C-alpha cells in the first residue's frame, strides 16, 4: 500500500512537469468580495460596499523562467465607471469569455504584446469565416447600440434608452407637456455630448453624480425653479426606464429638491378689476368674455382656449372642461356668466368657443399658440393701464377666488367656506386649496387695532 502511494505521488509530480500542462489558470471575476449569485439576498449596505470596490478579471499565467503560474495584471477595462451590478458583471462576463478564447488560441502575456491587436484580428477573421451561416440567424432588431446578454436582457445605449422613454411619454403626455418635456431631455443629451460622453455607450453610464452635475449647470444658468423642473422631467424619464427594466432603479428620486421662490401673478385691486372690465367691454369684447370665463368659472387661460361650443350645456347650466389634473371635469356655469354668452344654438358644436375674430369658429393651431395669442392681446391692456409683468390673465382667477372667499367668510366658518370653495375652484384636496389660498393671500385677519390699545 505504501508503495502504491509513493508511485502515485511520482506520477503527479511527473505529470505537472510535462509540457502538455495548461500554461494559465481559468480567468475569474472579482465582484467586490461577495457572491454574485446571492446578490438579491444582500442588504443595501452590503451591495453598496461591494460596488465601492473595484471589480476586475484575474488569472495566472506560467512564467517561462520559473515554470510556475504567476498572477497577471487585473483587467478592469473601465467597468468601475458603471455604478450598478448589472452593467459591471455583464461587461466582465463578456471580457472573461474573450480572454478565455484568446488564451485557448495561444495568447501569451510574456511575449511581445504589441502584436496582440493583429493576433485578435486574425482570430476574428477566421471565426467570421467559420460562422457565416450562423450569422444569418442574428435578430434584425438588435442594433450596434443594444447588446443582448445570455439571459436575453437588452442593454440599451443612452440614445436608444432616451428614444424608447420619449416614445412612451409621447403617448401619455399632452402635446404641450410633451413638447416641454422633450425639450428638457434634448438639452440634457446635448450637454452629455459636450462632456465627451458618447450617446452610443450604455445607459448605466448616466449616474446620480452626473445628473447632479448637470442640474448644477442648469441652476447657475437659470433658477432654482427651472433646476427643480428639470430634475422632475429627468426623474420621470428615468422612472419610465426603471418601470421597463432598462435600468435597475430611478436614482434621480434621491436627488434633493431646492427651495425656490415661486413667481405668481398678483391679485388685482377691486378698482383695477372694474377699470379693466370696463375697458375690455368697450375695446375688445372677445377678450372680455375670455377674461370672464377665467374670472367667473375659475378656469385657467389654457382651459378656456380648449373650450368648444359643444362643451357649453345651457340647459343644465354645465360646462365640460379638459383640465390639467384629469381628462374632463364638469363645472356649473353661474348665471353671471350665462348672461354674458351670445346665442350658441346655431353654432357648430365642434368649433372652438374662442377664436381671434369671433365667438364660435374654426381655429386650427396648437393650444399653446392660442394661449399666447390671448396673452399678447392682454399685454396691450396691461400697457394701457401701465401694469407690470407680475399681472396677467391668471391674476383674474386669483382675484375672484379671493373675492368669493371673503364674501363666503362673512356668513360661514372657515371649514364651511373652504368645503364649498373647493367644489367651485376644482382643487383636488383641501390641503391643495389651503395652500393656494395662502399663496394668493386670500385669507387675511380682521383689523386687530383694538388689541393693540
């Protein structure tokens, strides 16, 4: 028995000195010191700690001088620029396969590596010649900017990811909202290119640090409000990518919102409001009725622009409004407004209620253009009364909500008044109404002089 044991040891030693033995060890991937197969079971802290370390491929090759396997330089290939596990591991897996391939074909790191490119090129040419038939089965919908991994997950480039998300957004946003949204995303892409970031690289390259850097640029060039709006739109886009499993999560939600001073239209004094109404009635009847819809029905100017003749139901005294926060909302038409309306019975129900030249007609242009038209028309009125930019069409909504609140407060408790007012203004919640009333300074205390005596 001892003799057999000794013989086996001699065979082992002899075999490991034979020239047929492998000159390299199997390449392996270092993933931050954790088992990649148990990634989903790791805590957020453990994942973060693993991603804070460098990931790489390591292997050993036999030193021709010593005859022993020696650890070679780690191969990182820039994967640690990616801040998520999916991107890092996907790239390293592909690199590992490629390294195994060229090692099997005879690559030797101890020889002159200046010819490595030629060595790989020749291998690829040979491989292509051997696989021409198989290449016909490659899916036609896979572009150079989308790589398909073994588990059929598509890795999108920045350009492809943004194009996909924008196509989704174009179906769920209104024309005006999408135009503004698309414009902000386009400016972000333009900035990425200026930072020498190619849009053909993986979408995971765009990380939290990069977005914060861009938001700081927006803040410096414009305002905190525009910076926050840009953050909101980028977050909405990245949420779409996360919902469709193109990225792991929407990290933009974790970026803070800056405090900003909102710009709002001032409320008109009772004298200013009466003078403007008198001027409009004499000089621009169409704009006068437009302003009355804003004032008496508490509509936003763009909502008035959307109104069609068929939206006005004079029998039941109701109006159908395409609003900002829901598809269609129904509001009553107060008598004070009905008295101002012309005869609508002979008009086409599909015509717009407001046009530049008459009430009830065809006006084939975007609603943004319609709102801009009435804004410019009212600018002439503002110039006549020498009013500043803090006044606008929206000011009439603030003015009449304030007026209504004060009148109702004379006979009701604050809760009763707000409960009734909420139905009139169309605010979704009581909190939203209270915030709005505070913003326009509608709620003011009574004279407290007697308390100071």
